[in-house]
C-alpha cells in the first residue's frame, strides 16, 4: 500500500501557527503531498513521524555523505558536547580540520571556517574584489552560490530574457539591494567561446569567475571538454581569481573534491554540506596569495560561531572517513549511482515515462522531458529549462515517496557511503509500482 502522511499533515497545519509559512527553507514546500516531518535516520534509511521508512537519496540536500547518524560521528559530537559547545576562540580541533584539508585538497594552502556555504561564498566574493580592486564577479546561469543577494544573480533567468544581448542578471527574490545585480556578469555554462567574449567585454573589471565545477544544482551537468581549463586560463590571463564552489562536489567527488576529479586548481574554494556531515559547517579555502587580504584584514571575515568545536569535531570525523575510503572513492558511489540510473531508465522505458537520469552517478538528476520536447544532450541551464517537465517530475517524485524512495525535491539524487548494492536493488523494486502509478495517473485529472 502506498504510504500516507497523516501525522506530517497534522504537524504542517500546526506549524502555520508558529513558523512563517510552515517551513524553514523555501525549497521544502516543494515536497508533495506535504513537507515531511522526520523522527530518526540510520545509514541509508530515514523514518518520518508516520513511521514510513524511506531509502534516502535526498540525504539532507546532499550533506549526509556518510548516511544518517553514523555511530562514529554521533560519538564524536557527543564527546565534544561534554567538553564544551562553543568558545568563540581557538581550539586545536580547528588545526586538525584545517591540516586535513591541506592534505586532501589540491588548491588548499590556507583555510577559514564559516557556518554555511552561503556565508563562505559571500566571503569569497568580497575577498576576490579586495584582492583585485575590481567590482564584478562572473557567474554562470543555473549555478547556485547560496541564498544571499549575491549568490542567486542569474541563477534562473526566464526565457523572456534569453534574447537579451547578454545573459540577464535577474534575481528570484524581491527586496535585494539593486546594485548587487549590477556587480555580476552572467555567462552560459559549457560555452567557452561565449565565456571568452564575456570576459573580453568586461576586461579589467572582473575580479573572479565562480562556478560549481559540475553544475549539480541544475540537471547535474558536468563541465564539457576544456571548460574548467578555459576558466583557469582566462583567470590567469586576465588577473582574475577562479572560485570553485564545491559545496556539493566537495568530498563527494573524492578526497580532493571536484578539483582533483577534473584536474583543475582554483584560487579559492568553498566547501559546505559534506564537510560537516549534517552540522552547520563550511570552509573557505585558498592559496596563500589569494587569502592574503583576509590575513591583512582588508577583507573582513568574522562570525560568532565560526570554527565552533561541535562542528569541528564532526568535520574531523567526516574528513577521516573520506581519507579512509582511499583512492577508490568515489568509484563505488559512481558505480551504485549508475546502477540506479540504469534501473530508473529501464523502468521509464517500461512505463513510457520520458525520464532521462543525467549525471556522473555519485549524484544525478531526474531530467523529465516535456511533451514534444526535442530530446538532446543537455549542456546548460537553458537546455534544461526548455526540456524539464517540472509538474510531471513532481508527480513522479510523489509516487516514489509514497513507495519509500526519496530524492531531492528539485530532482537531484545523491548516493551516500552508507548505501549498498542491496539498497539500490530495493530502491528499484520500490520504484516499480511508483512508475506504474505515475504512468496511470499522469496527466492528473
Ligand atoms: C553549490 C552550492 N553553493 C552554496 C550553497 C549554499 O549552502 P548553504 O545552504 O549551506 O548556505 C549550496 C546549497 O545548496 C550549493 O549547492
């Protein structure tokens, strides 16, 4: 029998009396039929308040690379909690974590900690502007760098802007500081010639190029041949910093992140999510040269809870876990993810559902082709926005949820180190009736 969610419904209704809109992050409203309330998780599984068990590929928006509540991580946090929650001062723990990052990440020479990747991205932008004395940051359509005024410029440019002479600087929120959007140049992902044009058009004004090395936030689109090398080359040529936002890719793509996976050395890197294993933790990492203006204090960096010992204790455990995976990581995540992608595609074909899982495996996206959509290789945000049938994916996701398979609301799936072959097999078994119900129930009456 498909799951039902009466207790989550009841709590969500109650939440409207005390929590603005009933949720604490806008995206959670996308979960249908109701934003779920959870009670406990273990390994690859999570249980909601109705005692429904899910094989979890949402994984706390990808932060739970180690699965839910690994015993070692829980012990590390508990042990630290007994020693002290917060000092707003130094501890040897921060050196333990920073020194591990230096060993693991190719472009890491110095580190600063924050509580969220949104903050670390803001710090990176400020630092790049201070470093170069220039005002503009170049970013790509479809790349997400946190929910701040700065992080979302040009993230989801509507088709009405696509004929503009240059990619627009739209922002999905009202209330932002107008000038912020003018401080960005937006470019299309995976188009080197176009990128060169954008850089030349604003020559001498751009402080940094920022990207997700693989565009995990939009259709999980990997960099095309030469894309990251071209960014590096342009940065060197034009005196700009290269900022890699590895909030999702960090430690998921291996101990050295996507920069080791794809072989590129950014000047600054942002880590979030998996660096804290579910605790609110992030890092800005850079070369000595790129971090100089933070050292001098010209680019201010601060935060009451920065380098909080609880998060550091968690992070030290997480990084040791990644190091212990050895050189094989992330091959096993890719293998399991690709098996899941193949199985989902087979189910899609069996039930004539236009789902085309896309991505490397360790993370992948549920591309759902619109009726009449011209199926093709998806290289950038515009391809995706043109092709993705959002309501249809939302319907299939709900059917999957009702059978106990949970993907990220917008369509991303992440594999954790706790997932096994048996989990993938079981997820596909559970997915079969979900596809059957989706095929029978779509389009909705
Ligand atoms: C690539 C990227 N950068 C930055 C962020 C912001 O991270 P946080 O939500 O921890 O502030 C996210 C969050 O999903 C992200 O995916």
